[in-house]
C-alpha cells in the first residue's frame, strides 16, 4: 500500500479510537490496486474488519486523482453510517474530501405537490388517500406539512417519523412524473435538483442499489460520471436490482390511471377519446385475469388481446397528454389542469405502455407471473430471469467496481456469487476474514433432535426448544423467522409458555415486529430494555446492530430456502437445471447460505460479545448440504448438544 493511503487509514482509525486491523489494511491495499489498474474485485470482509474505511480511504484518493467515486449501499443504516460517521472523520484526517447523498426523486418532497404557490395546504387526503381515511393518516399528513415548512433537505429519511406510503406519494413525484425544473413554479427550490447539484460537485457520492440499477441497467443517467464504483452490501445487489427493474400491471393501477386522466381531460376531444379507450381496455383485462394465478409462459388469446389494447390505448393517451402539455403553462394552483398534473398522468400512461409492451414480448429472458397483492387484487408482474448479463454488459465495463460484503462466499466459495453477479470466473476475489475470534466468542447450535419444519413452520418441539433457550439466556434473544406466519405462531406460543416470566419481569417484554412498520423503533426498544425478546422476520435478518448484553442468543427457525412458489427463484433454478447443472445448489442453496450468514451475523458485533446462534432446523446437521451451509457462517464453535448450550447461556446470564 502506498504511504499516503496507509498513513490516512492509520490516522482515521486512531481518530475513531480504534486499532488498525490486518484485514482492513489488506482490503484497502487491494481496493487501491483495483482502482489503479481499472479492475473489478470482490471482497468478503467479516464483521469487525472495518471495511467501510478500507474502501473509503482509497476512494478519496481516487476521487482526487481521477474524479468522483460512487458508493452504492442497500440500507439506509449504512448510508447514515457513511455520511454521519466515516466520511466526516475521513475529511478530518485525510484533508479535503467532499461528499453528497443522492437518492431517487421520489425520496424527496415536491414543493409543487405540496401546493405552496398560494400558501394553502395541499389536498393530500383528497388527492391520494380519499375521504375514507381517518386518524393516523390524517395526522401523518399534517405532520408532513409541518415538517415541509422547515426542512432543509426534503429527504423523506430525514423526517423522524414513519409515514404511510400513500401520504408520501401525495407529496412526491417520480422522475417520469416531474414536469422539469424549467416548467415548475418551484424549480429553483426543488429539493431533488439541489441534491443532484450537490452530487455533481462532490468527490464521493453515496447512493443506493435501486438508483444504481436505474442508472446502469435501465440506461437513465441519474448518477454523475465516475472514476470508480463501490457496491457495499453486495450480497443484496441481485435482489435489489431485480426489484428495481420489475414491472407490474394491475386492474387497480389502470383504474387509477383512468380516474386521473378523466380529471385532467375535457368532455370531448382526442384526450377524452383516449381515456375512453383505456377504460375499455381496462374492462377487457379485468375479464381476462379473473381466474389467473402463478407463472405465465404463454398468453391466452383473451390476455394477449387485452394487453395489446392496453398498449395501444395508453400510447394514444400519452400522445394526447403530450399535446395538451405542450400548450399548457406551468402553474401550481391547486385544482387546475396544470402542466404538473398533466405530466403525472402522462408518466402513468407511459409506464403502463412500457410494461404492457414488455409483457407482450414475453421473452425467454423474462419471468412473468400473476400474484395476489392484498386489496389491489391480481397483479401481473415481469422480472428479468437473470441480472448478471445486464451487469456484465452495462456496469463493469464502465469503471473499476469493488463489490464487498460480510457475506459473499457460499459453501466456502465465491463462485456462486460471481455467477449471479455476471462476473468472470477469474475475477479477483479476496476474503480478509473478521476482526473477531468467533470460535471463542460464540457457539453455533443446531437442534438436531427436533422434527424438521413443515408448511406450518417450526414444529412444536422446535418452539419448546426456543422457549427453553430463551429462559436459559434470561431473554436477550433475537428470534428470526422465515415467514410472517412463523412470527405469529411463535409470538402466540411464547406469550403462553413464558407468560408468568414476562409478567414477573424476569425476561422483560416480548417484542414483535409488525407488518408494514419500521423496525427501527422496536430494535431500539429491544436494545434499551434488558432481558427482552424480539421476534421478527425479513428486515431483522440483516442490517441490525445490537452489540453488548442486550443480545446473547440469535435463533433461526429454518434454513431460509426460497419459497417453492417464488416464480423468479423457481425460474432461475429451472434455467440452471436446463444447462445440466444443479439449480438447487447454485440458486436455492446459495441464497439460503448467504441469508443464514446474515442472520447469524447479528450475534457477534464487537470483540466483547458472547453468545449462541441456534438453528432450529435439524437439516442443518443431518442433510448432505448441511456442511456447505455451516461453511458459509462465521466460524463459531459447533455443537448439537442442547444441554451444553443451555449451560453456556445460563453462565452468560449469571455473569451479567
């Protein structure tokens, strides 16, 4: 490593009160070499390595020498860590380096949507939520109005409250819906434009995987030109990009488009005719999808005709709206048929047109399926079978790319990750280990004596084992489940089984993650209340940092294989099988291994942490693939002896 990079890293680590780590220095050197050579590199850096500084120091030098560096993360937590902690200290220790955060336009408050032109409150509830909404949604709308009067960023993530997506949608616009700064009455005050301007001047730009997907995969230049790219939390990249480029079409979306278009059209003329045509196409789709479910590999005549009518009618609608838009001056007066309102409807029509055309093509490289989506009814979705080819074509050739995470090796190998990410087999890969002594700090326990999980989830014997472990640990447990059904069953069981202990305060409160709610408040409460038990799924498997005595036991209900009815994962497995390889091992097992590693990684977060990761699925110990799964986890001391584990937890409880 060059003296300048080495000196900077040492100074920053010292400033932060830490100690230099061998793995951190090794990673920083490898990243700098990749930047200098214009190469791609994959780096697994376990918890405690200090990987963010290991790429930030080379990134700062690269930015000064050759131009801006973009860093893409999967989670808001890591974004905040970078901009609130690491980057300020990097600047303090390493001289001048500027940074900015850039997110998608819909993450920023739109002043035009707020209706500030005449000083009146915008019609949030009337426009987006409707007269049926009461209580919390109305309170949230009022909260957004109050916050809008003093925010400096307009960034939704800076609003210290959970806001329903319907409320936020009423005060924000997507890039397609934006009329443009030159036509907007608030163009000079646009929060999104200001954020983009800051990003264009910064040395380091922090963004998210979704915006990277739009920039690289969809070819929309939303990020600044860059000399290098760092993708942190790279184990999430395939899923995040897949989600970002998945299109959907539903009766409810078309109903909303027809209603919005009717409000901005006159009673007659080309626009009114186009609205009528879309309404007719809507009726045909509603009839065609009445009994549809699952994956689609070929269109029925009725669906093909409905999609063709939707494509043609929305194209005509978008053209009619464009004609009206070109003749309409920008205004922000509420209730008027202004440029912004026309643009929002046109964007909706263009989106439906694009998705319907993509659906009609039904290429082998796409996966198409119907899914049930709550109150929205059936939704027709289309996703890429693979994102690796798109990444190989549009992302890697443009600049050197560093992809890093604590969990990138599945079964001890980088090969599955390289394949999924579209990287060449000879891509440089590096595992710099971790800053922790896992074998001394923790135990991996597999409950080999309980029955394997079934469709209902964990067996009663597994739930009994869970309760025994929680009692031995004195609470202080993060119980992870692979489904919401598992969360509900476990919460009900634990309330009964541990009821007296919970009431007496011996175990602290039982906290349960709720659907649609932010995990931040419940995790904060879990951290602050001794002996509490937190039960949850999805968001709690990764990105949660609870060091210290608040967490000594992490339980996992089952090996998190993809659901058999997951159309994208099933299609990817089938595609690998068709090529003569094992779709189970390359797709399902790899995904399960990386998610297991993330879940297990919640336990040891500092050098003083101690505890147990307990997997309540005997297949982890008995199945032929169990060894590959265990090899993907941090190297904890392994056992299937429950009595040894309970004794260890009791000692931790007594030593508290």
